C-alpha cells in the first residue's frame, strides 16, 4: 500500500504543472471534457476509452449489453490504459462521444458505495477532518471514493484479499460496498449513461489519494445503516392481499 501511495505522490509535480499550464483560462470557463480527462490523467489515473450511450442502448450494439456505456471498448484495456496526455487527447478528439474508464489496482483503488450512504459518510469524514481524496457521483445512485491502491505485490501470496473486491463481472453481487482493485475499472468523469444520467466529480482529482483504510470505517457504517433502513422500508411496505 505504501508503494502505491509513493507512486501517486510522484505524480503531484505533473499535476501542478498541468494546473499551471491551464491557469490562463478564466474562472468563468467551465472545464470541458478534454480538460477533465487530462486532469485525471495528470493526477495519475490511467485512462482508456469506453462505450457510450446511444439513446437507452450501448454504443457497442451488443444485444442486451449487461453494462451499457460502462465498459471499455478494447479487451486490452488493462495494458492500453495510460496517463500519457498526448494519447488521451488523440482519443478524446477522435472519439468525441466516448466515455473513459480508469483501471484500478495500478495507482488507485475505488470504494464504490450507494449514493445515500456515500453522502452520509462524506459528511462525517469531512467533519472529522479526515483527508478525503477525489469523489465522484453517478446519477444512477452510486458514489465513488478514489483512494491509493493496496498495491500489486510480486509474490501472489502477499496479496491482501478482501471480500469486498469487485470486478466488472461481479458488480451485481455487491449491491452495498464494492472495492475496485486489481483487474477492475470504473468510469471516470465526465461520463454519460443511458437515460441522460451523468457521472461527475464531487471532489476533483487535485485532491491527494488517501489510504483506503482511513475511509473504510465511515463507509462501512454508512452502508450498514443504509441497508437496515431499506430492509425496514421493505418490511413495512409489504402489500397485504385485498379483501372483497
């Protein structure tokens, strides 16, 4: 984990350089898609092109696509993912509708929680003065907390397994908290989902990546309360048979 944090800190000068280079833009200028993607890459998040929505369908045209507008366009996304600004600019200009994913488990992980739970946890963490890194919010009900990675040790036996580990094919198995690490990815803002749903930053990539363990207690507590509230709601909303 320490190695992952160290790798991220090495990108801070790159991010500072990028911010200085863009500082001539006026405050009234909202950052565009390309600017936001380059900022994410400058912060060390490796990016690759992803599918995008076409109405309520996915641009991949796969019948019944299980993750419309959420998946990378290339099966080689793990090796394709990059922070190279020139490559990202080429992709962004050449594929103006494309979403982008960021591959986790290299520099960063993502703790992915229900939106309501995430907002409660974020408020608690900030009130307690805990350093929270980049946070994204999706209009389909999820909040993404970007953290330093647990790392990818050379010795597989040293890998720290976690029951919350989530990969693209196991998303539905983790309705509460998901921990995206090696072999996984998430959409990086700005992104669009079918039905005019947006994915955007709540806290941008200029915030340093925290140790995931500093966020975990607040997130798990908020997710547990969120699950209890929904269980109570479901219990009280049981439809009784109508009598005649």
